[in-house]
């Protein structure tokens, strides 16, 4: 006797077959540091050292790997200026610039939904009386 598929059965079959393009996009964009790099490159062409200073905590090796991966995907273009010393800049391609609405949407979502842990400065500003009491004891 055939049974009617339940909602659970339908969800489990469809969710295991994601769109391959979506999966590939997430495998690229979901890597650690990639979103921050895209955000920095949306400001304009950047040199390697500028990117390391803008994305705090990113090692040179990982930055190099991410830039190479994004270049292979056609999201980033490496531009070499033949001068002495050689200057190299990284910039977004048309494909990369097309991610601006995505990055903007993540900014909007983060402003609304992401709560940051309080920093020592935040605590000092918001609780000056308690801080003063702690200093007195």
C-alpha cells in the first residue's frame, strides 16, 4: 500500500539536494576571512600590506591563499604594475563587485541581529560608579 509523503519526508529529500551553484558559492564565500576581504576590497584596489592591516588577525599565508582562491573564481583580479619596486594591487572584478548588495545585506542583518560582547571600555563607560567602588577597595 502506497503512503502519502509527509512534510518531513519531503523536507529531508529536498534539503539533501542543494543547488550545486549555491553550494559552490557558499563554499567560496563562507570561508573564514573571505567576507572581511570582500568588504575591504569594495572600498577599492588594495595592496597586500593594506589588506593585512585592514583585516586584523589575518596571517600573510591565509591572505595569500584567499586571494588566490578568489582570483581563481574570477572574483578578484591581481594587477601588477611594472615599476621598481614592482607594485601589486588586488581589486574586485565585475563578478566581485556584484557581491556588494550581498555584503550590504549582511551589514544590515548584523546591525539588527548581532550582539557584540561588551568590551572593557564599554563597561567602564556604562558603569562608572561601580568602577570607582572597585578602585576604592
